[in-house]
C-alpha cells in the first residue's frame, strides 16, 4: 500500500520532516520494548458511542491546557469527538494507551487525514473489520490534518459510512506529541496502532495496512 507524507502544522515544533517513503512493515511490541468541532446539527452521533464509566482518576475539562497527571501510569486526556461526545484516552507509560470506555476490547487507534487518498482507501478495510468483530474490536480515530468544517466532517461520516469516534488533531496535540516522542511517528498517514488491554501489540507506521494483515493481527490477539 502506498503512503502519504503529512506533517501537520501543530507538529512542526517537534516532528522531523521525512522525505522518503518507508517500506511497509508491522512491528509487534512486547512489554520489554515496548476536536472539537462545535456540535453542529449537520453531524449526528450515529456511531457506537463510548460507554460511560465511573471516573477513577483526576481529569481536566479544559482542552486548551495540558491534561492532568493521573494516579495510574500516564496522563488522562478527555477529548471531544466531532460527533459531539467525549472519549477518554490515558497514556500508559511507554507501553500504549488505555481506553476506559472500551475496556476489554481490542482498539484500532488510527491517525488519518481528510485529504489523504491512502487514508480513504483504508476506510473500507476498517469498516469491514468492524463488521466482522463487532463485539471484540473498537475503532478510535484522530483526524491529523487541518480542522474540518462541520459540513466536511458530516460528508466524510456519511460518504464513508463511519460509525466510530473521530477526534480532531487540534484537540489531541498531546496525544500526537506522545506518538512522535514514544513511537517515533513522523507524520506519515495513515498510521495505526493495534492496542489490547492498554498495551500496543502492533503498529503499522508507514502508510497503512491491508485487510489480511490487519485481520490476522487481530485474530492473534483474540
């Protein structure tokens, strides 16, 4: 699969500029090595909304300030989705991310771009996986290019039949910085982490993943 190099403005201060396409590969991690768009009437939350859980850590509701350190392993991010809900993502040290609202699920954590043709090619693959593992796999996505207008966001949700939460990169700067610092992500889209129980098990860092490879990786974690 081809890849698309994107270096968003919000990452210029800490992201190195890549000028070459990387050879596609997946890397399995072990324990050792290891947006807000205003809630528009044009966008309805017709997706599998996160299940509310009782907070167990200190959080912040101000998206313009650094998130509050938690008593767990990392930092708690309360992030708005373009569908009008909020999702919690916790940095799990250098191991991965916790998604309290999707406890016990395998999470496909994707960074994509609204103008990235290779990201669009990958959307049917993710939707197919979602249909095949409805009770085992959840998807969370960050849109890493310029913020979408409500009309563009609504069109993307409708055109690509997206029923999973999408967060704007402007609202997830600290998450993107964490990916750059911890996983050496340098802005190539699409970018996928496959996470189970707070641990990143696979990463597909160089422009996407095919259906068979993604399915086999998920099956290995079931």
